[in-house]
């Protein structure tokens, strides 16, 4: 496996673990229904954004510098909120289309994926206010540490 891809996957895995931890907190504290799978969406979002940010900003250009790693991690921690909510919207739509489930308490279908682009942005603003300090700073710290370890 290519070294830069391997390094990107390591960053993605680390960010995914942060997403899982935050997702478990959200699931345990959220009021209402529909948060059962939230930790899975948060894990996948962290993995995808961490891998992509690391690949684009650090591994592909071969720029294993602390500031660049911290920036990639912080960016992953920021963008993961939007990706997580959009994945949740897509998951609800798939559940509705395939099994007729995942309806609101009033029996309404989930927001469609096109409108979900805006809905995910709104929801991510709220989650950034509540958990952004944690995901962005954890991502930056992980990115900084990984540049030191992988840059050798």
C-alpha cells in the first residue's frame, strides 16, 4: 500500500474514533427519537473527512509539518459535522425508501436529499456550537502529533 494512502487512513481512523466518541455522547444525551445510529454516522464522517483532509493537505504534497497537520485535523473536525448530518439524512431516506420506516413522529417522510443539503448545514451549525470546540481541537492535536510520527 502506498505510504501516503496508509498515512491518510491512519488519520481517518483517528478522526473516526473522535467521531464515535462524540456520537456516543450525542446519542446518550439527545432528546427525541432517531439518534440510535448517530455514533455510526459520526464515525464514518470523521473517517471520511480525516482521510480526505490528510490526503489533500499533508500526504499527497508530502508536507509533514506540524501546522499543516493541525490544519488538516481542524478542517476534518469542522467539516465532519456537515458530513455526519448529511449521512444521517441519506440514511433516513434509504430506510424510508427500502422499508417504509424512519418517518417522523407525525408519520412524515424524511427531508429529501436535495433539501437535506441545506438541512445538514443548519444542523451542523448547532452541533458545531455544542461540540465543535471538541472535534476541531482534537483533530488539530491528532494532526499535529501524526505529522511528527509520520514525517520521520
